[in-house]
C-alpha cells in the first residue's frame, strides 16, 4: 500500500511538472471533425508536406489514407516522395543523427500524439490545436522560435509560412498584491500566406487528421457502441417483462 501511495504521488508530481512546463496556458478547444472527409484529407496533405520531413508516423501506412477517401492513385501522385510505396509506413526523411544535432533530440513519432498528449487541460487534440497556434518569434532561441504552450520548445515553427510572424502581447494585472504580466493576445508583425482565420482552420484540419491517425477505427467504434447500447436497452425491456411474467404466479 505504501508503495502504491508513493507511486501515485510521483505520478501527480510528473503531471504537475508537465503543466508547469506548459506555462499554465489554458488549452483551446479543438474542433472535432473526424467524420469530415474534406478536413481529414486536407489534414493529411498538411501532415505530409509540413510534418513528415522530421516526424515519422511509424504505425500508419499510406494505404490507410484510402479510409478517408483518398484513392491509391491520389496517394501516389500527391503524397509520396521518390522512394516510398503505397504500402510503406510513414517514415520521416530526416537522418536521426542530424535531427539530434540540430534540435537536441530526435523528433518524436506522431502516430499516437493526439492520444498521448491528453491531460487535465483537455484532450490531446486540444493541446495540439493550442500548441500549433501559439508559436512566436524569439531571437534568443537557437531556432528563432518559442511557444506559449511549450516554452523553450526545441522544434521550430514548421507552419510559419502559413501563419507569418507574430508576437505575444501582455497586460499587467495585480494578483495577490503583486503586479504580473498576463497574456492578452497577438500582434501580427508579418502576414503569412493564410489569414488568421484560415490558419486556425488549417491547424484544425491537421489536428483532426492527427486525431484520426491515432485511432482510425474510432468512428466505427463509436457507431458500434451506440448500436450495442440500443440493443442492450431493448433486451432489458424484454428481460424485465419476462421476469415479471415468470414471477407473477409466485406468491
């Protein structure tokens, strides 16, 4: 029992530390459109073009993209590089040794990131949606970028061409007798190829795809679960009436 209590305390400390590392920033609610094929297809395109250069998805094969309405020929024409085949897993093109030298660590696999990043602040999709929308220029960092959701992150802003350059704006408020700076909003210093609204929509599509990739069968699982619950409710009615009929003559 003592060992169990110590384990729980240690786990709580890890979670608290992780939240502190995230800067205490509240996570924005990610749009949930895992049934929207157009959103999933755009998210897959963004993932291949902007994420797959450094991050692998070692548990996802290209041919699974047919489940979201992308044909095999479309995969070959638009989503494969020179050496990949449709049946291959999504493997990053970057050399792990170079990645460690450039970023300090090998970029993590993203197959299950939408599930693994869930926490008390929200779902893993909420975290990713917030994280990809809170990058800003910081010349004090080696990559030239920083992030409000993940301060001092080693990963540069892969989507900066779409979003452009921004800087966070803070306001001073008094808390517990002390004056502190609180994040207020963003100031666009250089526009990207997308408007802020379009960028948020694009990030929503990318996160939507990451959420689907973490469990491609999730929508099927939910549909089956609904039918199972309906079947059990109907069976409960029959069992209840059968029980009443069986015991009606028993005194």
